[in-house]
C-alpha cells in the first residue's frame, strides 16, 4: 500500500460478496487489518468455524484463503460499532433485494439495509472515513448515503465534541464476481471499477487493488457511471441468456441444434463465445433484481420504451422455466398424478450452494402443482435449504431429499437435470436406468449429459434446444 496511514478496513455484511472479497483483499494486503462484521450471529459463527466445510459460503479456493488469513489480518465478528469506529475505509456489502411492498414494490431495490448501515457509520465513525459502496445499488444511492452521513454528523457534533472531526467521502466500487468462480474472479478480475468525487479517495481504493491487479485494469469514473455500469453489466449478461434461451425453443421447433447455433454465432469475435449456454433460465440473487431495478429507474425517468425493452429479458426467463415444466408434463402423458420424479440440482448454477432465484424452485413448484412427488438431490445444497423453499406446499410427503443421486431415483418416472454439476455427467446411468419405472425419461435442461449414451442405455431423452 502506498498510503501507509491506512491500516483498518471494515466490511459491513459477511455474505457471498463480503466474505470472499475481504478474504482476497486480506490475502493480498497482509499489512491491512480487515474486520468483516454482520448482524447475523449464526453466520459469523460459521465463518469462525474450525471445520472449514461449515463456512456459510461454498466457493472453490475460499477455504484455503480463510485458513491462511483468519485470525491474522482477517476477522469475522458481530462487533459492528467497534469495527466502524476503528476503520479508515468501510465497505458496505449488505443485501439489496427487490422491494416487496410500498412504492416500487416488485421492481425497486429495498435499500433499508443500506440505510441502516449508513446510519451506523454516521453514528460510530470517529475520523475521516472513506465509505465504499460494494453492494449493487440504484444510480444516485450515494446521494442518499451522503445525506445520512452528513446530517448525523451535524447532530453528533452538538452532543459530542470528539465527533466534530469526522468526515466522509463516498466511493462506488461495484463487485463483478460470479458465484462458483468468486475467488478466481476476485484474484484475476477483467476490471475493477472505482467511481468517486475526489481523487484522494479514488486513489486510496485503487491502491488496495494495485497490490495484485494491473493498473490498466482499474477503471475510474464518476460516482453515477460506476453505480449505473454495474446494473448495465448484469442486464447485458442476462440479456444474452434470454436471447439464447429464446432461440433454444426455435431450435426444438425447426431441427436446428442450440449448441451448434451458439458455436456458429459466438465464433464471430464481435459477439463472443461466452455466456451463450442455453438452460432453464438464469437464477441467482442478482440478475432479476438488477434488471427490475433498471426497469424501475427507466420508468422513474419517464423512459418507458427503455423500461419495456429490459423487462422483456425477465419475461423470457420466466417463460423458459414454464416452458420446461410444461414439456415435462406433456411428455409424461399429460399428468403427474402418482408419478415420482428425481430433481438433480437445486443450486442456481454449479459450484455454489446458493439457491436464491434458482430455476429449480419455479420448475419444481409447477411439477408439484400437477401432483408429482419429487425427490431432490444436490451435491452442495442441504435438506433444510431445499425444504425451506416449499414451506407452503400442502402435501409435505411429496417433497423428499436424498443424500445421493442413486438414492433419489428409486422407482421414479423421470430424472430432471436442472443444475450442471460435473458429478451428474459421471453418474452410473445404467444403474439409474435399472432403478427407474419404465419408460424412463431424462430431461436435460442444461444440455450437459451424453444424449446418445443415454439413448443407448434405453432412456427416453429430451435435451434443451434439440429437436
Ligand atoms: P448476502 O445476503 O449474502 O449478504 C449480505 C449480508 O449483510 C447478510 O449476511 C446480512 O445479515 C448483512 N447485513 C445486512 N444489514 C446489515 C447491517 N446493517 N449490519 C451488518 N450486517 C448487515 O448478500 P450478497 O450476495 O453478499 O450481496 C450483497 C450485495 O452485493 C448485493 O447488493 C448484491 O446485489 C451484490 N452482489 C452480489 C453478488 C453475488 O454473487 N452474490 C455479486 C456481485 C454483487
Ligand atoms: C452474475 C454475474 O455473472 C456477475 O458478474 C455479477 O457480479 C453477479 O451476477 C452479481 O451481480 O450478483 P452469478 O449470478 O453469480 O453472477 O452467476 P452467473 O455465472 O452469471 O450465472 C447466473 C445465472 O445464469 C445462472 O443461473 C447460470 O446457470 C445462468 N447462465 C449463465 C446460463 O443459463 N447460461 C450461461 O451461458 C451463463
């Protein structure tokens, strides 16, 4: 670090972003002390667990970093006030889900956790503190944070003379990591985006990243460009998925093959090969909420055509999920009453235990509605997490969770692959076939299995985007 006066970093929020991001900063900046704080006691206990398999976030490479840094320059605790007071820099990394009620419900981001973090900082900070927006936020949120910080400061200065010296500057440093590859993404980012109003703060945050990221990958902008760019990046990524998923349906109708089309189209260097895997629709906590937020902002500024354009990306995503549940029902003779299905995969993508907005949830609910009995298996998602999603289902006995894939398939009519876990490719599919009721169906919504090999075993196979 060029700026030797910076010693303490606090991160508010020990979730999927806060935990991995701070672990990577700690590993690359051994002279900084990093305190990751959270109001969730259970989560902090898990971050401090001696058994590293119990960390609240599963990410390849994370356990090794925790082993290296925890207790040395990386600390997880519930001491929010104390850590804020000691911090030179505070990263706000709290959740920003879609509002469920009030103005903007179903579209706008719920900023109550951001607001409470800002109020805590305003109250407990003791000196000049750089406040970094790490969470994904609507454009202009920095304005709200600034107002809270500045007004609380004035109030305190009357009551407490010691607090007179505290000042704040705000930086937007959105995070672009993807779950499942978080550590690799943080260690080797395509870019680091830092938006701010004063060069001192921008340089301070840039300095941290310069410890391991090439300077030319560090993009600096004004605050509003940084906030908006994060929403736009997610919207563009999600748009690619909805685009390829819409074409998967056209492939099934015409005899074209979605993998061949994706390869042919993606080979144009202007289009690019990445993010063209068709599937059961995007899940995860962010794509949907960030696009809906963009839609809300566009409407707020009177740009209804812009809002409609982006909203269609979310509509196609839901349509793809519904399309998959409908065709499973159709192929199983139009009814799922008295039928058992094995659901392989509950996380929203492979290599994560996160199930937020997983396509498995909506698709499974559709199948349960049709009377199916479902037996779930996911290598990283536990029974409690799965059952939590179905608390409102009346027939509880219709939702079972198995410890292995083989245990889940006894007597089932179909296996539905919804997450592309590597393990599913290497299962003993001939044993699975023997255990199932015939005709035995495999529905491969991720196009990740060897279709021809399954047909040779005797399965009836549907794979996405193939006639
Ligand atoms: P998360 O729900 O996993 O973690 C957020 C944590 O903040 C929770 O543990 C919660 O208890 C804590 N928290 C909330 N209010 C608090 C307060 N006042 N004081 C202390 N702790 C508090 O969320 P996440 O997935 O880490 O996402 C955080 C933000 O990062 C969101 O804005 C999200 O859009 C963005 N983001 C997420 C990802 C991702 O892959 N998950 C990637 C990039 C950006
Ligand atoms: C996404 C972005 O990739 C990150 O850059 C961003 O930081 C993050 O959102 C965020 O803001 O939260 P993430 O949701 O973790 O990351 O994972 P992705 O790899 O983007 O996958 C999202 C969903 O799209 C998954 O359900 C995945 O299966 C699906 N997907 C992805 C496809 O269906 N096809 C693809 O080609 C790629």
